[in-house]
């Protein structure tokens, strides 16, 4: 089917209390892994490209790959721009055919975040494209010791309502205690569930969880066994993610897990088959490893079997 529009997929997820996996990609193998996994589970899926991905591969190239694979499957596939910070790059993604964009002006003061976000909403909505924006700072909550510090870092639910009303965004990424990358927590994974519930109750729109990779020990150990240095890596474990979805999360962003799965598989092949020079024999196992990771996460989110919009 044609590439789907973001809000059409996420409106249903919000109404029926499940989440759609949003996986970052930069190349063909990663995209195939994501779409094959979603197709086998009959799940809607979001494939997302960062500004770095657009610079690496080109927006039109990414769009064409997604269009080719979306046309071969019956599950809805959304093409989303992740963390758009540069106005021109967001326009570049819109021109290329992305069906969802994120404007990330969360590092600016509230009023400036509203101004920049509203400008993108006006343009994207005129093109039939959905918009995500972010409020608060992505940071592990165990780092923020006091209540005051936590309030200063994480999303303020009252501000979230004002933000949604002032900008007209389709979905919101509230900072609730996760962070990007492989080293999210020193201790156990934590998320401020009450804050998610409050934001959901007040805004009533789909919510997005960034920094949601699980960093599962199985893929970390494989990568480490073959030389990767990932000591202390920790992510959002399965139980914590499931509870975040129960509280109102509908889009779950993951990149790091696919990266670790990729390097683990590639390192193993290179170490155990030093004579191998065929890239397909090296990238093929990486694709298979990513597909397993994606399937595991989709099964947790409750979106398997939800392909019919
Ligand atoms: O949130 C960031 C994503 O993991 C994308 O990372 O900017 O290195 O492509 P990147
Ligand atoms: P992870 O680093 O946890 O995979 O998060 C990715 C993300 O939030 C992309 O926007
Ligand atoms: Zn993110």
C-alpha cells in the first residue's frame, strides 16, 4: 500500500491503547529488517530517518526505498523525520514525500519552541503531513536527584496542554525520564509513569517515547564477545516499556538496539570467518539480527495484528 500518514496510524493506537514501533534506519538492510518484521506480525510500523540519515543517504533515496517496500506489504508504513532541528532540512524531507515530521525545538525556551513548532505545523498540515514536537529534556531520572530538579528536566503537564493548544501538533514527545543511546541508567530503568498519565489525560493526543531501546543483555553480550566495548550499557527493560504503553504512550522510538544487533552480527562474522569478503554474507546476518529485535519490541507494544486502519 502507499506510505501512510502518521496521525492515521497513531490516532487508532491512542484510541485503542497500544503503541506503534518507530525504528531508525539509514540503509536498505535496516529498512528491510523493520518492514519484514512488521509484515510478519501484521503490525503498523513507523520508519524514521534522522537529519544525519538524510545527510548520509539523501531524503529522496530513503523515500524511494520506503515506497518500494511499502508497496509490497499490506501493513501501514509511515515515513517520519526524527528530531528535525533545521528548518531547511525539514522542508527537504517534506518535499521528498515524508508523511510525518518531528520539529525538535525542545532546547529553546517555551515561547520559542511554540513559535518554531507552529511554523512547521502550518506548512506540514497544508501538505497533509503530521507533526511531532518535544517538551522537556531527555535525561535519565535517576540523575535528577531532587523533585525540583526532576520538575525542571521533565515535561510540565500544564505546559504540555498549553503547547498542544498553541501549536496544533498531532503527537507530543514528553520528556519522562528516558535518554538516547546505550547508557541510559546506572541502576534500574525508570520512567515517570504518573507524568505520562497526566499529560495524556490533559492533552488527549498520541504520546511518543524517545530513547526507548531496551539494550537487551543478549545482544550486548554477543557484541562484547566479539570485541565491542559496551560495559555498563543499559536500556528501558520490557516491563517498564509495557507499563509506559499502558500509561498512554503510542509511538516508541528505537535506534540503539538495532545498532548493537548490527555490530554484534558483523563482528561475529568478521571474527569467525576472516576469509569472508562478500558484503551480503556480512550484512545479511546483521539484517536477520535486527529483524529479531524489531519483532520482540513490536510484540511488547501491542501493535501486532493491528494493521487494519
Ligand atoms: O535520536 C537519535 C537517533 O538515534 C538518531 O541518531 O542522529 O546519529 O542518526 P543519529
Ligand atoms: P534509543 O537511543 O533509545 O534507541 O532512542 C532512539 C530515539 O529516540 C530516536 O529518536
Ligand atoms: Zn529521539
